[in-house]
C-alpha cells in the first residue's frame, strides 16, 4: 500500500493521510468535512486541534485524520499531522508537518495518492473543488510540543 524499504525493522513510519483513512484504523478519531454542506459531515468551516496518529491514545486527541469530501469529484483531500515520534519516529518526508494528500479512494479500492502540501506552523494550502468551492487549510502559528 506504499513505498517499501530494504530493512525489515524500519524505518518506523505511518501511511499517509489518504492510506490511513482507507485502513479505517483511526475512524473513531477521524472527521469528514464537506465544503458543499452535504449530509453527515461538518460544513463550511472546521476549527479544531489535529493530533498526529501517534497521539491516537491521548484522550485529548479528538481528531487525527480529516477527509475533505468533494461529492462532485472522484478525488478527495486528506489532512494529517505527521508527528515524528513513537511508531512514526523514522518518517522521512514532512516530519512534524501537516500534510495534505489527494486521492480517489471513495469506495475503498486502490487509488494512487499525491502529496499536495507539507505545512509548517503559520502556512496554508488552498484549492478549488471541482464543484467550485474554495477550500483553505490553515495551520496555527505555533504547533504545541514542537
């Protein structure tokens, strides 16, 4: 389901946001956002803390994955904080950054995923959905613990 390395014991790292969503492992702390205001999702604006997947067991960590659903398209965007710690301590790309990944895995089948952005504190990534909705992902000015 992703790039592999020659070592059997490492590096210790997680799947990207889209592949992590696809596994369903973190569904209890995943949030679906629908910029068009569709059903069963948060509409328009989501403002909340985003924890790395390695913080899943932390009771304060309410969200570790975000899916930005575009019902007019076969692709969606997925957002995660790639915390470099614990079982993700060997991450090679975008350590301790918010990552935005685009993929088309609505039905759970295989789909390639593309890294669209690696965001540090205070940065943003914007795009327009196929239905014309403007979406902006903005990180805080400071990431706690870093």
